[in-house]
């Protein structure tokens, strides 16, 4: 389903709930996505609702994650290689180390996590997307640099980064 059909279906769903079309621009992981129920995201900082425009979930894998919270890239060698490149490109290695083992920032490979929610792919996604109280800024597209709405990583890239991180660890896949 292309992004325009997805948006049209979402608008129809919101319209049926008595919401105007203008509400759709501020939607995020709403209770109903066009293909069914979507997971609800929360911030790592305080657990507040985290709104992410569903249109950003524009690949089959990202859509699957939005619907289930499971990362379809776990174990996918091509995605893992891409995730490693993105991890390096955004200088994550400077703080988290070359294998996500931790340096000046916490290790990301488990089995123990600074933020327990990072043991799940949904939780790690939320942390990457919106940042932490501990000094990590948001990496999500449009959040990383508010002056440039195209700067930052996409949901699909975040899932690939998570797949690479999981490949470095001790058997934590986050999909349990």
C-alpha cells in the first residue's frame, strides 16, 4: 500500500471517530492505523505519549513494526550491515563504542540496560527516536535538528540500527 493510500485510510478512520482532517497532521502512533491497530509509543524521559507520524513508517518492515512492535530485521544480514553504517554515520560509536558495548554512554547490547525498556525493540526504538534524560539527543527525523525537518534517521533506519545492535549482544533480540 503506498503512502497516499495509507494516509487516506488513516484520514477515513479519524473521520469516523468524529475528528477533523486537520487532526491527522498531528497524529502519531494512533490507536488505529490504516492496516489495523498500531502500537503506542512513549518517551524514555517520562513515559509521556510519543507522537510519530505514521506516514514515516513507509516500508513493509517499518509498517510491520508499527503494527506488532517486532523488528523484522533481526537476523537479516543485509539490514544489519546497513544498521552498522547508520550507527557509524550518526557518530553513535563516539559514545556507545564501536560494538555498542558502551564507552562514555551506556552499553546497548545487554543483558543489562540502563533503561530496562531497551531490552525490547519498541523500547530501544523509543529511546533512539526521542532521546534520554541522560544526555542523548533525539535521532528521529525532524527531531534531531528542528531547523531541518529532513535531518535524522527514519523509522526503517532505526530498526536496522537496532538489528545491528542486537547482533553484537548476548542473545537479546528484543522480539521475545
